[in-house]
C-alpha cells in the first residue's frame, strides 16, 4: 500500500487537518494517510503540548469514520526528540509491505534543509508538499521525487482554538464534534 505520513502535534486536531488529509490522499493517490501524532517536534519548544495520550485520543476520534485516515502513535515509541528520518526508517523496517510518502507544508519545505538527515529523506522517499500561506513554492525547482499539490486550506489553527477555549469563546465549529466532546468533558486547554 502507498501510505502518506501526515505528522503533527494536533494540539488539538481540527477540521482543517482532517480536510487536508482527505485532499492529500486523493491528490497523491494514496491508499491511506496516517496522522502521526508527534510527541515533540524538535523545531518547537518543549513543554507546550497537551499530554500525548489525550492528543492521540482526539485524533482517533476525529478520523474514526474516515476510511482513508488512520491515527498513529508510532512516534511515541521512538527516542525523543522525534526526528522524521528515524520515523521513516522505523516504519520502513516494521512495514516493508508499504511505500511511505512524506506529507509536509510549504512552511516545512522552506526549512527542510535543517531537518535531520534531510538528504537521506530526499534520496529514499517521495515527498508531497501542500501550500501554506506566506510560503510560496516554485514547483519548477523541486527535486523529481517532490511534488507540490494544490489543496484547499481552511483558515483554522490549533493556536486559535486554544486561545478561544482559554478565553471562553465558542470553538465548536472548528473541530470535529467528537473532538469537541472530549475537550469539553475533560476541560482541556483551560
């Protein structure tokens, strides 16, 4: 199977993540997209994330009725900080029957040369880039194994959702209903 890897903090997962994962599955002709819940992004400050198990639970609930989308805690079992190269190597070893494609935003592509073993990733895996506002990508200058897809992005962010929750504002339209239930019942992000 051709598996797309869509990593993120998902702090919390929102409707934009789910919509984008669906679009990437179609645009890149993927059999599945695995949403890899990251325990800690090496390029982000430590300590700013909700507990791993809670973020994973929200992702699982968000995609439970999505045939092509799967929640994954694979990176929880790797050394921290979690590097994409180690994840790709581990997944390729543990699932040799699958071909993995890395799904990243234009913002990450612009700093890709700072990623751990970025050249090895380029030499061994396909990469699909989706647009991010303010991060233009010239598709003519991409390496052959890198593809730019055009996806409809929603104007929603986890940061804004956390801010809304902290300020007592309505956020329910920005997250799947199952995620809203978890956030409200467990009083998360307050």
